[in-house]
């Protein structure tokens, strides 16, 4: 996957808040890796809105959307 590829993620936090953003594929991968380890307390994500820091202990879930959404209809084969 190219480094410049953007991935839409949705992050749910303790307390019910959630956020959705386009991030680099590298940032999405780093978030998933950081959540599987208990070493880091925070992670800086590179998004289209600018960089933001996520407190990993407050994350309840992460949803990663497919990189290429399909809109419209497909012609029958």
C-alpha cells in the first residue's frame, strides 16, 4: 500500500465519545500496533485535519474502513 494512501478510521473512547478522520496508512498501522502493546501511553496520528494525540488507555475501539469505497452501480458481467 503506498505511503500517501489515506485510511478512514473511527476511534471510540471511554465515555462514549468517538471521532472519525482520514489518516495516513502508516498512522493507522501504528495505532493498531500501539493498542496491541501496553508500552506507550499516547500516540501521535497524522490526519488530514493535522496531527493529534490519542491517549491509548482511553480507546475502547478502532474501526478501520476499506481504503477504496465504491459508489454507484456496477455493470453486469
